[in-house]
């Protein structure tokens, strides 16, 4: 009778222990699953090495950019110095160019004046017309060069041409007094006078 009463108390205790064990197993599995979920949702840790490398790359890029800016400024400065030097050389070279052009122009004008003064027939007029055409091309080149000279040199050339124009007009009028000359020299004379205007 006593044995039976003992078993009656023992069996419920064993059942409670089993139920508690099952509950603990279930709780442990739930906790482990939650931990895994938390680890999966956590962002990846930032590597100190990667951060340091990125910072170094950024600093290097900024340094390179600063160096490029300094080089650009240096190049601009060198270009400005080169332009200044070139301007100085052009100014220094203007005087001999002015002298050479003035001398060449004087010779060309003298040649054209002698040429027109030598016209006294149709034959000499035809020859003079061809020569005057060649001299017109020379004067056109002089007019282009004169634009590179200083303003005072250009004014001097313009004055020289102005004085010559009156002498040339007188010589041309004298040549036209010969029969048949005016029609032969008309076009050449007109083109020559236009070239002179380009030097004024």
C-alpha cells in the first residue's frame, strides 16, 4: 500500500521534469534562431585597414590635384613670360623692318616714276604696262608688311606715298600726251594707284 502511494507521487514529478526539459529545449532553439537572425541583419564591420587605405587615397588625390593646379599656374606664368619676351623681340625687330621697307618702297616708287617718264610710244607703253603690273604686286606686298610697323612708321610711309602720288600723276599725264598711250596704260595705272592707296 505504501509502495503504491510512493509511485503515485513519483510519476507526476517525473512528468514535470520531462515537461520542463522539453520547454528548455524549445526555448534554447528559439534563442539560437533569434541570435542567427540578428547576426544576419547586422551590417558588415568596417575594416580599419580599408578606411585607412581610402583616407590615404583621398589625400593622395588631393595632393595630385594641388600639384596639377600648381603646374598649371606655372605654365601660365611661363606662357606670359614667353609672350612678353616675344612682344619685346617684335618691338626690337620693328625698326630694321621699318628701315628696310622704307628703302625698298623708295626704290620701287623711283622705278615706277622713271618707267612712266620713259613712255613715248605705243611700244614703250605696252612694256611699261607690264612692268607697272609687276610693280603693283610688289606694292600690294608692301602694304601688307606696313601694317606690322609702328604707327609713326606707317605715317611716314603714308606721307612718302602721298608726295609720290602727285609726281606720278604729272608723269602719267605727260605719257598720255603720246598717241595711243592712254588706252594701253589705263588699267595698269588704275591698279597701281589703288595699290598706293593701300600704303596710305
